[in-house]
C-alpha cells in the first residue's frame, strides 16, 4: 500500500497492489468481481473514486504426467529428494509454455542455511542448487534423446 509519507496528511492518491492466485479460472473471475464490488463500496462510503487494473495474468500451470515422471526419475537418479507437494498456487510464467505443449515442472530448494526464504530481502541462493538442477535437466534430456523414459504427449 502506498498512501503518502506523512501520518497527518491526507494523501491525494493511494495505490494498493497485490497478487491473486487461483487453481480454477472461475475462482479468479469471482475474486476479481468481489474485489471490484468491495472497492466500489468502500470508495462510495468515503466519497472517493477507484480504478481496478489487472496489468497481467498467467494461466494456471498444469503439468502432464509423463514429463513430470521423467523429471522425477531424473531427480531421483541425481540423488535428490523428490517431494510432491500437491497443488501449489504459484505465479509462474512458464504456465504459458505448459498451455501449449505437454510439460513437467520442478522446483528446486535453493535457500542456504541462515538465509531468508524466497522473495525475502535476506534471501541468498545456495549455489549448490545450480549444479543439481543442471544435472536433473541434463539427465531428463538425455533420457528423452535416447528414446527412453516417458513418451511425449499429454497425460
């Protein structure tokens, strides 16, 4: 929220920014409609105006079973622990690729000991994650190039 810099001065404008994440596109539509309704109500009560802008949107990242299994097998063969966290409402522009071709997606833990979590100001990447991720992707690519592993195609 950006609403001025002094506690005793009424700001001429206030900007509220946020992120909306969803699994079902119908939930996105309903949430945006509710945000508009609530903003309109609050602003009417305060006799001010509002403008809701959605500058960008990403589709839901939906992975396919076969490419995901290939990545999981590659991670296990690289000695990584594989955890399926279930559905995660992450905001990821790779979803645009997954909308067009069958794909898998991995997230690699990259926080070092004593550093903050992702997106925190004290985050510092554990560079060992770079080598591990490279190995996983290389193993998956070589398996596919050799005609082994999961066949291409959805599901």
